[in-house]
C-alpha cells in the first residue's frame, strides 16, 4: 500500500478526515438557480457577474483556485490585480446564457494539473493577462456574432500576444489532516517588467445574514506573531491560523453585501460599512478607509506587491492549520511538497507501462480535473421557496414555479459536478459517467456518490432521481443502475472484495426509480417509452420535453432502449445478489428478464408498429398524432444507436446455479417464442457457453453497424458522431400543422436555441454515448467471438471482429487529446498558440463535446466529468 492508498483507507474508515479540506469552493456561484430570488426565474440576470464582488451569496461561495472545508464554513482562494483591471480578479469571468452566441461560456484560461483523491497534493494553473482584462469586449463581440459564428474566446482578444501574461501556479499539500501548506508561484512570461498584486484571501461563508447561525465567526490579526498571520475562530471548525511568508500588509473586512454600491442604501444602522468589495476599493481605488482599521472581520487577505522582470518567478508560501497544530513546526514547506509529489507519482503509477509519457500526462490531468470538480453543493428547496427571516419575501409565483414540487430536496454535500463554471450544479446522468473514472482512484467515494442520489433527501418520494437545479423534474437517461454495477465490478477488481452491501442497498432504491419510469413514461402501456429530452438537448426535430405541435406524442427509440438497458442492468444485479447473497432475488431477476423481453418485442415491431424502419434498416423515433397517424422521424442520430446499449451476456454456469430463473427462462423460450423472434438467440450458446440478451439480433446489428462505421455517416476520425453526416447533404424535414421542422448535420456549435443553445447533439462527438457503445460492442464480442466480423470502416474491405472495433473506437477518442506525428492535438483545433507554445501545448482541456469532423473541443471546456472517461479508455485500450 502506498501513502495515498493508506490515506484513502483511513478516510473511508473515518479514522482520519483526509477529505475534510479540498477544492470544494465553486468557480461560480453567481447566475445560479440557488441565488435567484426573481419573479421571472431569470437567474443569470438576477445575480449577474457585475454583482458578484459586491453581494454576499446565500447558498455557497466562489473563488479562484480555492479550497474550503466539506461544509464550506471557511474558504481560501486567490485574488490578483495587474494594475489595470477595474476590479480584482477574485473569480472567473464568463458570459451568461443570453450574452453568449452559443449560450453561457467561461472566458478564462485555467487548468487543473494534478490532484490525489484525498487532496494531499493539488496543483492548478491560471493564466492572467497583463493588459486590462477585456470584459466588455468579450460581451460585445459574442453578442454581435450569430449562432453560425464560432464563440469569441479570451485568447482571440490578443491579450496573450507576445506572452504578456502571468502564469500563476497554485499548489496545496497536506502536512496533516487539518494542516494545509499553500505555495503560490507567479512567473512573468512577457518581454517587459510588469506589476502584479497577489492577495491570498481567507473568509467565512456568510450564514449570519440569513439567520442560520447565532455566533458569528471572526478573523483577526494574530497579536503575538513575529510575522503577519491571521487567527481564525469558527464555532464548528474551531481555531485555525493562516501564516505566511514575508511581511505583507493584512487587510480585513466583512463578507457582507455592499448595499451602498448596489442600492445606494447605507445598510443596517450602527453597523460599520465594511463590505465584501473592500479589497477592490483599497487596492484598485486606493481607498484606505474601505478596510477595517481594527484588523478584524469575516474576510481577510495578505497583500503582496511585485514588479516582475521578464521570466522572473516569485513564490510565496502559506500555512492554514488548526491552532493546536500550529506549534508543530513545518521546517521545510518545499520539502513536504516534494514528498507529496513523489507520493502522487507513486499513486498514479498504475498507468500501463505501454502508455507514452504524453498519454500518462493526459490520463493524470483528466483525473485531476475530475477530482478538482468535486464541489460543495448546498440547496434546501423549502427554504429557497419561502425565503429567509429578515430578507425580502420571494414572489408568490415562486411557490408554483421552478422546482416547487421538490420541497423534500435538502442538498448539502460535496458532489462531482459536470463543470465547475458552466455547470456548477450536479446533473444526475453526468454524475453516473463521472463515477467510472473516479472508481479507478477512489472507488469508495464513487459508491458513496451513487448512493447519495438514491437517498430520501435527493430522490423524490415518487421514485424520480433529480436531474439538475434548473429543473429537478427533467428526465435524464436512467443510467444510474449501469453506473452502480460498473463501479461494483471495478471496485471488486481493484480490491478483490465484492461490496455486496453497496449493491444490495442501491438495488432496493433503484427498484423505486424503475417503477417511476414504468408508471410515468409508458403512457400507452405498450412498452414503448417517451421520456422527454433525455439529456440529448437538441437532437430531435422538436424540443422533446415540451408539448408537441399537433398534440402528438413521441415514442422514443432512445427512451425505450434506455429502459431495456435498465432492465438488463437490474437483471444483472439481481442475478449477482441471488447467487451470492440471497436466493430471494431470483424472483426479481425473473421480473426484469420478462420485462426486457416485452420491451424488445415492442421496439422491434414484432406483431405491431415498432421503431425499426424496414426501408432504412435503422431505429427512429415515431411521432404519434391524435388522429392515429404514426410518422417515423427518419433522423439518423444517436437515438437509433442507443438500442445497441441494451445488451448483456449470461454465463451458462450462472443460469444453472439458479434453477428457478433457468426454469422461467426456458418457459419463455418454449411457450412464448413470439417474444424471442428476431431477438437475441436465447437458445443458442455463444463463446464459452454464454447466452445473449440484446434488443437487436445479428441481422439488425449488422444493419446498424453498417451505418455506424461508415465515414460518410457516423464514423469520424475521432469517434462516433451524434448525428449522421448523411444529413449534411440531406437535411431531414417534417411538416406538422403547416410548419416545417428541419434537422441538419452541424458538426460544431449548435445552430438552434433549444435548451439555451449551449450544447449540440446534431453532429459532434460525445464521450458518454461513445463509451457506452464501446462497452456494448465488447459484450457483443463476448458472445459472438471472432467469427462475427464487420468492415471497419464500412466499404474498406477490411474486416475485424467487434472487440477490435471497440478498441479502435476507444483509441480514436483518446487521440483527441494526444499529440499526433506533427505534434498537434486535435482537441486544440486551429489554435496555434495552444498547439505550439511550450507554455500551453501540454495542458489539454477536456471539453464537453468535440467537432464531428476535426475533433476540436467545443462547449464547456473543463468538462472533466464525463470526458474524464478518457482516463478509463487509456487504461483499458491504450493509445
């Protein structure tokens, strides 16, 4: 066991709280639903970026490259000033949903470079321009551009030209559980001497303004210290101290709203007006009276000032430690950092030796981004709906508006977020994918996160899993059971100990969720499911989450297939529990086996309409209108690929060990051959006596794969597209109620405003769909073996088995981030500075999705949630 593994064990057993402190401080809290108390629900406009340095947050704090404790009582982060900006750089800037020409988008340059799962070592990099930060230009240019234009990014403004910027490296190392060492290193990359103000800042999350705490915490200058330091008194955390290098000036204020600046109101009578923005006023404007001369408050910083020559680096060191431990000297902070880096290297040595140094770097940075993206998330819907004592009462419309039927939600946990700026809130189906790579490094936490979403303060009493804060009631694909099973198997392989308690716990809660799906999303009771948008945003002809033109209902290929996959996931878990824990689970396994057969029978159209198109030999959604018309919507998209995900193999010895299940399976084969016609050959044994359960039989599998693996359709050099390139020359059009609806191939940003227009499923490459496809092809290969071959690519004449198809798709995805023979990374697209500059080229960004033709990164650029799946792909398939 290496040092980090021992820390993980101690943390899991709650012997030592190594995870109490971590990067749980959000990159953005403004513009969120939690902070929105407007009448119209326009969160971006109610609390915009321009208010963020003036106004206290209600539900959570944000900062730059920061940390906090696991209940966000105390926060630490970095503030910067280049001598030109109108405000301190305390948090990341970006465009709101309405400001961007493709929805919300962060406009900064930063990287998560390293992290261990206990946060014993962390490192990130922020690139700070020396010119005035172009806030206004970024807004104006993106508003000027149309949806047909690319986004205008920070690097496009020219602020990094001639390398006129600072590299700001932020590192954390834990000397002990409550003893955090901080190292800040700033380098002038430019050709001229340049000023930089560095303000490491500590503050308390404001709970007093909302009547949530009685005893207010306090920060004050340490009286007896020979060098500047800050004493920290917080009733729950206890007494801490922040000590630091050198002799910086200490500044103190309150983490309270500056009511004068915001509303021209002098605030509460008798309370000194030291507001949240005091350091801006003191440093940027020179207002000495802005800070508290008594040197105490709820927000404090150390003010360092440098003039850095070209290439010069300045490093400062700080220590945030429990006061009882402060007397224990750390003689060599750099030595502790070196030790933690070595331990991190040892922990990540699990990367295969066959990987290149570049691939190992990519894998480690992907996992670092995943770990940095775990955030403190606090949202109590009942309190949000009714408001707080002493605060303006929320509008009456709120009680019947957004999330008003989710009053049971009580969220206060550290949760894996899709992206810390663009999606600083959990998304249920995203999180399921996050847990697969997380299980490589911290399987216990992966299991805990999956269980959390099934707890009674998350899951609705009716069994629905909350989607995300903008609309908890939206419907995400039901992939939670799949993630639970996969994390169980990964954990079992890593530890050698199957965690049946975890599997049994989640299974019972998943039964409730499965029942919700059956009762709510199969409106006709015909085993063809609707579901709504299902996380695929604009993939369809219409917004599938809203009432449709003509009063129709979409019978969804993806919704139906997700439910078939859900059946197989639950069947697999039930069989495992029946064979290893309790034979009573055998009866439940029978139920899911039967339900799968009925769904497979329905989607394939055996004895009815179905969703399989005999002419195109592909699965499509179907629009069912009130007048009885059923219109297949012939859009070749991921919707028609998802049926491949509903596949599993069962070993003969497992079936034979459960005679009740075997008897029921044989009864269906003998007495209901209609349910098995055209489906998986239950009667035929495959490789190693396996049985196959699949929505598609061999013939239809070949038909789908023919399109899937055609370069003129779905197959890109970088993975599988979400929409066939066929629609580039042949857009799909549908007329309903006298209106024409159109879907065309769009390989890059979205050309529509559906779901805010900030993501696009009409052509780009998405990791979650590709990852599930790779796993599905592997399972087909387990059954068919090397005898079943297909052309790869279609029309090439080269035939390979499905295991090799899966491996090659995996490597295409991984190569998005890896240098090619010319030293270029596809994810960087045509950005020459990213491609060639030695201070940029080795810092890949893990985007939300990728250009369907050239692989350039698109959408949220720190989506090291599900895009961190590349770490798992590199681990299993190499480069």
